[in-house]
C-alpha cells in the first residue's frame, strides 16, 4: 500500500472474488453464475436502453420498482435496488450497525460480511456453525445484535426454515435482522412475506444467480417502508444513480419473463441432484445444498489438490483455505454437459490417485 493509505484501513483484509482466469477456456463452476444466458427480451431491452446512455438513469428506478412490486406483492415503498446485492449489504452495515448495535453472522459464510464490518469499523461476532455445518438459529435468538445470515448459507448451501427465520426476527425486536437470499430460488422458501409482519426484517436478493444477470450487477432489498427509507438515505448520500439504464431495463425484462428463469432454476435443481448422487457414488461426502452449488469432500483427495487438478483439466471450482472447510470444494451447478465433464474428470483423477 502507498504511504497515503489511511491507517484506519491498514489492517483491512479485502474480499477475494472467485478467480476469472483468461489463460485458457475453462468450464467455470467456481463463481455460482447461471449457465444459461438471459432471455432474448432482456438483451433487446438492454440494447434499447443503450441508445440513451448520454442521460442519467432514473434514481428512483421507477419501472424496475413497479415490475418488482407487481411480481412479489410488495409496495413500491418497500423495495430498494442496488448495484449488486453486495452494495445493499454494505448499506445495511452502514445503516443498522454501530458500537451500540454490533453485528453477528456465521463464522463460515459469505466472505464479505467481516470485510463490511471491518470497512465500517463495526464490532462483530462470528458464530460457529454446528458440526454438520448448519446454522443453529438458537444462537441468533435474543442476541441483541444486528444479525446477518445468508439463507441458504454459502458455501455450504444449507438453509434455515422459514419458521426459524421468523423466530430470529421475533426475538430481536430492537435490532435489524438481515436475511441474504442470494440463492433462494434453488429450493428454499423466501422470507419476503415476513417483512410485512416484522418491521426489523430486511431481505436481500440478487439477479446474479437465478436471473442470469451477474454481469449487469443488480441487487435488491425488501423491508418495511421505514427501513427502506433508512437505506435510501445511505444510497442517496453515496451514489443515487447506482443502477445504470441498461441494467434497469434488463431487470424489468427479466421480471416480466420470470417463467423462463424459474424453469432454468428447476433444471439446475435437477442437475444438482444428479451431480450429488454421482459424486456420492464416487465416495464423496456432499452436503444437502439448496443453492446452485454443492459443497463436497473426498477422503481420497484433499480439497486443494482436487481443485488444482481439476483446474489443470480445464474445470474451475472454488476452494477455501479456511481450516474448518479446507477439505471441501464448492462446485457450481452448470448444464448437464458441464456436470458430466466434471464427473468424468473426477473419475479420472481418482483413478490416477489410486495408481
């Protein structure tokens, strides 16, 4: 770092995104992107919006809010859009955490949570998972802290039930509970409906995974009107034009063609089940993921070695060096053809290990 870098950030450990190598063509199963392209209507809408890029985008995201509210049954005043869900998560740390409202989140979860806490100089507690890698919701009840939970969790894919999420919100009336639902469309039940019952509940989502718009950067939050007003205070104090015109148009078209995306989610769920069964037949231990990825380990090959060997064969998966999960890899679910390629490579690797 330079001599000008502020000392308040000297110890900050930046989030490390999934690798995007350009040295060869890979089967990318490492960053939980959709294997399916956006529908044609989304592409056309973005192209049309590009004709007016000399103008600022609508800071109120009016057409996007209208389309979202109609599909999800919420009021326009109960939704906010952000430049990817990461931005709104950062807004939430800024708006709802401080010395009197420290943060609490799982020890093994989305790597950005501790980064946001450190960046905003917020005290926080990382709560260990249970031995089976699940989140124990009792750990977050009556905790009197701002709770942030990814549901399904990453990188495990395990999820809390809706009743467990509700109990966390109910038992912490003086603190905001943030439920990060980046992977909710792959087999879990959304807590959006609970936002009408609990004024301390913020549900965060993204168009990156189930709606094939990772490159467009579009996230959202749903909560009662007063929480949304708080978040908009932060948004309008940082970047009021945070959703560009092309992304906004693409988001509207994606919502209007929701069936296409939900059908893709069903295909991914089928491919997930197929891959899980196949890996287990090869001796892998695989968690019961409800996300668009699997978390798996083998007694026959370490997580780091498996990741490196797959990469040499042109297949990218994600490996995490944290000690408790270093034996595992996270495998994004792609097309059936991509998963067959992964399985064939895995069989070959295990044969080579045996010999």
